[in-house]
C-alpha cells in the first residue's frame, strides 16, 4: 500500500500543473494584503491574525477547486491514458488502488493546507506588525497559544476538505475525460454554494457549507455547530467512500 501511495504522489508531484497550483495559491495570498493596503486597514490586521483572516477565502473557493484538479489527474486522467489499467495488471485489488489514490489526495490536502498556513504567516509577518496579544472573540491569546490555536483551525479544516474530496472522487469517476470531469465537478461545487446561499434551510446539510468548519470554533454555540458539522461531514465522507469503492470495482478499465 505504501508503494502505491508513493507512486500516486510521484505522478502528482511530477506534474507541472501541481506547481502552477502552488504559484496560484501564493498569488491568492496577496489578495488580503492588497485589500488591507488599499483600504488603509493594515493596522487592523496583525501578523498573528492574518493567517486566520486569509483562511476563509482559501477554504471556500481555492482549495476545493485545487482538490478537484488533483482528483481529475489521479482518476480521470489515469483512466483516459491507460495508466490505471497498466497498474491493475500487477497483483493488486481495485479497492487497494482506490484507497491508495484517496490517501494520496488526503496527503495532498495536508500539504496544501500546511503550505497555505506557512505562506499566510510569512505574509502577515512581512507586511503587518506582529500585534500581541492575539484576540479572538474577546479572548486574548499569548503569541504561542495564538499560533497553536491558528494551526489547530487550519488542520481541523482538513476533515471537511477530505469529505469533499470523497464526493468529488465519486463524481469524477463517472468521466473518462479529465476536462469534462473538472468542469462538471466545479459546476456542482458552485451550484451547491449558490443553493446554500439561496435556500438557507438546506445550507447546514451541504458539504460546501461545512468547508468552513473552523469558523464554528469561533462561535458561542460552538458545541452544537461543531457536532452538526461533524455529522454532515462523516455522512458525506462515508457514503461517498462506500459508493465510490463499489463503482470503482465495477467500472470497465481497459488499456
């Protein structure tokens, strides 16, 4: 299994597309900096708080689209190029290959989250004063506790991103063309986001809403909100995984 995961990561990291995504992510991190400078709010944002400030936009738009592109490469592109069929010539089960690809996606999510965290702190330190103490919802944190709190919020966000990834794997597995798969998946992502904004009653049950799981830790009803979010995240992840494995095992994969 470890070798399978390693092979999937080598394919991903060997692609120029992945490094273009990192450049885009870096460029996107400048947006809050430019906004603060233009609006004259640079004194309202500190080096400590910048990482938390930039998290929302990245989680709600950029990382989900990146995840879609990564999954399309590992599933639809592999299927279309025949690489998947070649891999299955070896004595491995389809379920094991599916799990290896899924774990490679989760590892990539972890990497992108870590990269975003580091870049955000570097941006905050470079363009804004450090500003201590770090205050969130009226609670003051020391420098160390503020950093640990922010890191925790970043890595908690991996849970909904992983569940979202499992849903996208299920969608992308229906296509053999990566371009079509990406277009359909981004369309679904945007549609769910719009639906959640228009029809508020269904919003808590959409995985796109729960991508901002970290924000519930900043609310007064944190326990209730987090419990509801985790239930939705687990449901999406579990159902998508089970159906995805069944479909992957039944799919015709030919050279």
